[in-house]
C-alpha cells in the first residue's frame, strides 16, 4: 500500500533519515546501558530545550514511559485521576497497575478527552479521608488528547495549581506532545514545567523516531528512584546509546518540531475538506470524522486506510485518520478530494 494512502496511525510512518543516520553513527564501541556518551548528553540537551535543569531517562515505549512516571508519583494503595478515554486506561493492558504495584486509575469525564479543574475537584471531594477508600495522589493528562484536542498553557496551569493545592503529582502523557506544541506556538516549558507538570512522557516514535521516548523529570529527585524502576521493569537496554542517539537527533535543529508542524499542516488540509463531518476540532494530527458505513467502504475501496472509531448513532459511525511527519500536501490531497466528494 502506498504511504500516501495510509492514515491508520503515525506509528506506521517511516523513521526519519536523520534518526537512522544517528543510530548508524552510534554503532561503535561505547559504554553499555546508560553510561555511554549519548546518554550522558540527554540531561543537558533537554535542559536547554526546557530552559531549566531536567533529568531525562530514555525508554523504548510510550507505555513504559507513562507507567514509570506514574510509579514515581503514587504508592500501590493510592490512585491516579485520568480521563475515561486516556491511553493509560484504554490502551495499555493494565500496565499502570502492573508498574505501580496496584495503584488505581480513577476515571472522569470531559469533552474531547480533556479534564477540567471542576471535574477533578468533584472527584476529589467525593473521596472520604479514611482507609476504606483509595486516596488520589496524581493526575494524568494527555496533550494532545486521545481525540486530538490540545491543552493550552493556561488550562494546564489551572490543573497544576489545583494539583499543588490538593497535593497531587501532575503527569503529562505527551505521545503527541510535539504536535501540541506545534499547534500552540509556545515553548515546551510553557505547557509543562511552567504550568506545574512534574513529569512529561515526551513522545518521539510517532514523530519520526524508531524506538525511543524521553521520560522528562522536572524534579531530579523523582528521577533518581525511576532509574531503579526502569531497570527492575526490564527497560534498561544494554545498548542504550541507540535510544539516546535517536532523541538527540530529533532535538537537533528542532527536527521534532518541524516534523510535528508538517503532520499538523497535512491534517488541516483534510479537515478543510471534511467540514461538518468533523466530530472534534482538529488541533494536532488526528481527525475524527462522521461517516456512514457505505461512505467508509467507499473510501477504502479507493485505497485509503484508516481506523474505525466506534458508533456515533444509528446512522453514523466514526473514523480516525492520522497524518504523519512525512505526509505532504500532495499526499493528502487525494483523500481530501475523496472526502469532499462523498
């Protein structure tokens, strides 16, 4: 299937050539695990990006990044508040409970998979302060969300202020963090550490990486224990330099941001053609469309690949389409025309 016809997931996109070259360059004798020259540069490189000292751990998957972060913030008898559609609830096969040794996910609602201080407060206020009920210790939000919605710095700051007031840790699942920053036009710090985020799972695989994500700790004390947790969880790779090299290549020249801007721009072309079919505003690189089953079949008959995303009502189904860093205007134009012609 031609790449230009594939909109199933940005995970399916090719690895960026700069990342492949960086891995090739790292293919030499060096110290093992995270003692190599590339891993040693991560804290400095990400500290420059965020404008303050941070501690960074590489991991191979978004699931491990999210769950190691949560394990840094909660005890086994505590809970993590998150949206009902959050990736940690819907798509990680119970891994948060496994990594945290049993901490509970406490689910709340919100349009576009976004949570608000009001909904978080209602949940907190309903918890009795006694040993018979799980006490919340952290809040996890996703930016961009599972429905492609973006939290602004002000929205994150409001949640951050609530977390400080109620003594909760704040984790951000940033599988598509680059797309959110590209949409906002702000600095990475504005929507994270400056807004009260404690730990960021900074996604790179969906944005041109091969197999490396960055776990960014804005409190180095939390990172110290996480290094042991990473090893215990089986994620301290012996040739970690290949993961570190990917991350450094993506930071060089702001490649991570350039890639995200390309993906977002491609999504906007499709969004203009979709019009009122859109179920949510397109703020990153995901689109959710209202389609009948016949219309979905018609698009697939033309060779377009996408994900069915449940039922809207008795007449309409939902489809998810995702653009990637490699999609150009030429690539997405046929799909845009096909949607407009339905």
